[in-house]
C-alpha cells in the first residue's frame, strides 16, 4: 500500500532515486525505523547504516514509500 511521507511507520519501505535525475525510477531502498530515520545498505560505505530521511540528499532522492501488510 502507498504511504505518504507524513504517515510513515516503522517497517515501511522507503524508495529513492540515487542516480541523480529523480525521475521516479527507484534505484535504492531502505526501511523506515521511526523518528525520521531509516536503515539501508549504503553501497558507498559498504555496510548497513542509519540515515536521516530529512537530510538534503535523501529529501532530493526520495521517490515514495510502501507498507507491506
């Protein structure tokens, strides 16, 4: 189910276009963990990390979110 950014709950999947064009294509995904944060495998860092969904980079790359029930 589609979830608006303002209604995210822990466990929701968040999707990003990290290629740079942000044309709606998804190139990266993470799991929302609450308090504006999500966990994901950062390819540039080679490990799983927690980032702020409201950081400039991820605000610009954000495509949408889904809830799987």
